[in-house]
C-alpha cells in the first residue's frame, strides 16, 4: 500500500512556453508543488483526506495562474462566477457551491456546506449570502482581475460563444482539483473552477456536480475531473470510473483509462481526471495535449510534477 497519497491537477490542455516565459513556467510549477507539499504534509500529520484536498485546492485558488478563485475567467457580463465541490469517501457526504461571486476561496464554502448543512449544493445569490453570513473572506473585483483573462474575454465578447479557459495554443490555465487517501484508507476529492470564458445564463459545468466532475467513495476511489464540462456531465464521468471498479471489477487504471480514452472521446469530449484508490494507487489519464498534474505518496521522497 502506498498511503497516504495525494494527487493534484491544474487543468487539462497544454501551455507553450516561449524562451521569455521561463519565469511564468517556474511560477506555475512552484504553485502546483506548493499545493502538493502542503496537502501531503497535512496527510503525514494525521489530518483527514477531506481536510487535505480542501487545503491543496485552496492554495491553487489563491494563485492567479489557474481558472479558479483568484484566476477565474470573465463571464459574458464581465464578472467572475465560481463553482467548487468536495466529497468525503468515508461518509459519502458532499458539499458544493455554484455561481459564487467575490468569495476568495469557494472550496472552503463547499466544505462548510458539507460539514454544517443537510444539503449537497447551494447556488447563486443565496449561496453568496450564505458565505457572507458564515464570514468567509470576500475580495473586490480588482483581486480577480488579470490581463490574460481580460484579453481572453475581449477576443470573444459579444459573439455569443463560450470558450474553455485553455482553448487555443499556449493558453492553458485551468480548473484545479485534488484527490487523496489518508493513513486510515479514507479517500476524498475536491475541485474548483471559474468555468468557461464568456459564459452566460448561469451556466454551470461538471465541477460542482457530484458524480460528474467530483466523486469519492471508500469502496472504490476519489476522482477530480477537468475539461469540457458538458461532456463530463452527460457521461457522469467521475461516478462511472467508480462504478466500473465497484460493479465491473476493474482496477483504477483500467476504469479511468476506459472512461477518458474511449467513452469520453467517442462522445467528443476533451479533458482528463486524477484519481486515487484506497490502497494509494494513482491514475491520471487525459486525452488532451497535456495536463499539469502532480503526485506524492509515502514511498516517494520528492514531489513529482508532470506536464
């Protein structure tokens, strides 16, 4: 067994770094490594898998390089609407939020929903009010502004189309997520996103939908997805991986690869996922050009970041 273990992702797609982008690439990799190290340290210190994935995702939400929290993309109205979810594989309890605006760390609100309400998901204005009443930290619009995100929005603004934050060559800055298994063999998953550039009408993707973009079950595994959300919703991707393990007897690797490389691809969907089972086995398949991801478990002395 390779427990405890943690895996993170910074979104599917790829980044083409030019000769002048070495500093940006360093910042990107350092942010991923920081999230991985902080999450793993908590695992080693005896915290639950659920607490650890929440911490790892919140670290990535604080970095403007990812489409989550501070780095969230612009909606058609020029706002930032954020979604997040977290699930505890031991209890099967989950918390999710959709359409948050101004909240610094959406994943913390989702975790509070899991811990302190009988609900799974809250959304929109009432979810924002919930966050205010619970005294979660809010930031001004300037905190969420980045020139890169603004430029992405301006390119398609008014055209009535939406765009993945990582669409196009060299512009992959994506949804974030983490999965972990703790020393007791409990698994958990958390995912956070700013959605699609120029999204309208309250569009919600797979991230906050339990079973589509986020899922955890001690009988099988924990999953966090990234990619074109509509396809992950239609394919109930995260739960499908778990089902193939629980009812079909597949290994984590077999189940994850089947869903990402065959089922999702046939549907026309692009993206990937990270997964860990209760023994600490890890899978990180994707059908895009790349997916920044990292892993660390009890048998490794160094953090491994993959492009």
